């Protein structure tokens, strides 16, 4: 049986991970390759993609690594050109790079604010800027952008730049979806909640729980009505649907993947 992405070419940014396990980008790369896509995986740290590449190749999938600084227009342009030169088309773009910094507008420095906006939001703008003309010329494509429930709700910590940039991704996607709908290009957003990805151990526990990973996980679990923490595979499953032809009539919208967290009142 053919996979749901058989014959398609997919660029996935942030296809590595800060540690072992299922980050959003790694999970998407593995799942998309499993479903028949030729994956061009991008990360600024090639070593971060070694586990991704190994998992895909063990399953007999197609994975081509690329190095890119998604905050650099020149680097993004070169990466997109490299992918197009290698495969002759780009059917799917998954914008997955992102990360948070703590603080509200008073305590956050201007430099941190600027970096957060560039990292989380400008990176999406730049990738779309260079991929959209290719998709239009070939007759269509699908773009999946990764936001966060921090972009739609208060999620337990003041991280104003992250929240603003992730909210920006949602509206950016809606606008581009309408603009490019007549050109057979669909644009949607996955909105993950408080997932248990490798970033919890590597970064978030230090930011929010003095390094106590179990304390942070317990704190986050209290907010999730389903009573367990999802991981990058749950985000990837939503992205797969939006990227596939099964979502041919879906554009300009979001799938929230958060175990019900964002709809509860307390």
C-alpha cells in the first residue's frame, strides 16, 4: 500500500532535536519518510539530525540533511534552492523551528525580544517567501506551520515574545492561506500544547523548575484534562494530515494538539 505522502518532497525545518527522543521536527521527519515522502531535513546543527537520519534509514526511508540558519534570508534561500536542485520540486514545507524565552515586557531585554521574533516568526516568513514561488510554478503545495498554545492562551509562564510570535504564526498562516488558495497552495497551523519533548529536560526544567524535570512535568500534567503528556509524535500526526491529500479541502485553519488543556477554565 502506498504511503500518504508517496512521491512527495518535504522540507522540514528543525528536523533535529536538542536531545534523544521525539521532538516535533524529528517525529515529523520520521513519520513523513515512513509515509513515502522524500524528506529534506534542515537544522542549524547537523549533529542534531543524526538520530533522525538513523531512524529513517533503518526503516528504508529517504532523508537528505541540510544545514540552515532560519533567521538568515541568505541561508534560507540557499537551502530552498538546494532542495529544489536535488528533487526538482517542493510539495510540502513544515516550518518547525522555535523556542521560548522567559519574561514579560519589563524584564525582557530588547535583544531577547528581537531574537525571539526572528527565530519563531521571521523564520516562517522567510521560508514561505522562498518556497511559495516554487509551489506556485509547479501547480500547488502544502505548508504546515508550527505554533503553540502559548499563542492562544496563558500557559503558566510569562514568555511574552514567544507568545506573541506564536500568535503571529497563526494569523500569518491564515492570511497566506487566503492569498494562495486560488493557486492550489494550502497553509495550515499545528498548535501543540505542553508536550514532553527533549526540550523539557534540556531547557525548560532549568528555566521554570530550578532543573527539577519531574516537578515541571507534574506541574504541566495538572493542566491536561486527558491526564498524560503528548510528545512530538502527536504533533507530527496532525502535521501529516494537514500535509496530505486527505486535507485537500482544509486551509487557513489550526489543529490544536494539547490534550484539552486550552479549553479548560482553571
